[in-house]
């Protein structure tokens, strides 16, 4: 088999440097990733703020979580019974996707999929007041 036929099988001569710039352009086109395609695979990395008015909106929140978006849920516009049901539903969703739930305040929760890391914590006001009261009582008992 002649060398020309061998070169023809692989499509080009590997010793010819004149086509390398053209190949570089083609490689760049091949490896170019559109932002939309990347977001579909890895989530759009958005923070969604959501104020449901009924339990039926729980599924929409879960859909955001399944798309790997973090969601802050404000439950102040629903009844306490609906709020409990929403938190229960979202807890199940977060368990299924290996996510996390953190209480930010009264009726406000941060729901995060497993691609979002949350650092720090927010102290619950009621617990903080009880702790301050307990510390104040301890100071009164100590005789310096």
C-alpha cells in the first residue's frame, strides 16, 4: 500500500502543517458550548423567590428545585395548615434530590438542591430571645 493511499484513509497528511490553523478553528467550533445547553445540564443557577397562595403551587416550587435552582419560599400568604403541607411536600422533594431545607425566619425557608452549598446559619428569633433571657437569669444568680 502506497503512502498516498495510507494518507487518504485518515483524511490528511499528518506531516503537513499548512492545515493546522483550519483544524484549530474546527476544533473550537466543535468544543464551543452554548450557555443554554450548559444550563440545561447543570441547572440555571438562579435564586427563585416564591410566595405561594395555595398548596397547589407546591409542585411548581418542586419543579424549580428539580431544575437545580435554589428557592426562597415565603409562606406568610397561606394558612398554617397549608404552610405545613407545603413544607412537608418540599421536604420530600428535597430528600429525593438530596437537597437541603433551612429556616430563614418565621414562615420563610431556603430550599436548595445538592449543587448549592449554604454557609452560615440564621438564628431563630424565639430561640435567641430565650437564650438571652436564660443568660440574664444566670448572671443574676452569679455573685461576683
